[in-house]
């Protein structure tokens, strides 16, 4: 028995498709790392996320978290205290993306050695003067 595919009105190959904006967001390295960190470690405060994701600037992390919240992938909870406490947590929609993003992160870590070798080979080839190439 053949499984029936669900039809939807979106086609990311179409230049005007709104799903492209979503792909821009979730394809960003900071967004991917934030999703995985929140998925693996649960709710985190801003500072904990900043410490967990080495190299992200305050501006980029803030922008990334706002984009993810806007897209419904995480929630931001502000607790009035001194100082104010802000916690971030994946929504069910964010959790539905976690497995895919985690696999991508794991794949990158597992295959980085092969990618480095390919890059070195390409760069060595690319450094050869064009007239010498066959």
C-alpha cells in the first residue's frame, strides 16, 4: 500500500515562497546551535546560551533568539526579579526541528576531517597557475 504525501502550498524552490525566509533563519549557524543547545540542555538563560555557544556576539545572539521566537520555535519568559531573569525554551514546533538540526550538527562534527582534507586538496589545486593545469 503506497503512502499518500500531504500536499502543501509551499515550494522553497520558488523565489517568492515564504518558506525561504524560514530556511534563512534555521540555516543560520547561530540559530542551529541555539536550537540544539536548548533541545539538549532544556531551558537556558541568555547568559547560559551565550556561554554555551562560543564566539557568538551579544548582538547576533539577541537577533537570533528574536528570529526564532518570531517563527514560533522558542519561547522567551521574563521573570521580574533583580536582575531580571530571561529564560529561553524550545516550543513543540522547535522540538520537531531538533532531530534534523542535531543530525546536521553531528554530521558536521563527524565528517570535518574529510571536509578539511577536501578543502586542502582543492586549495592546493586552485593554487596551481591556470596555464599549468591540464
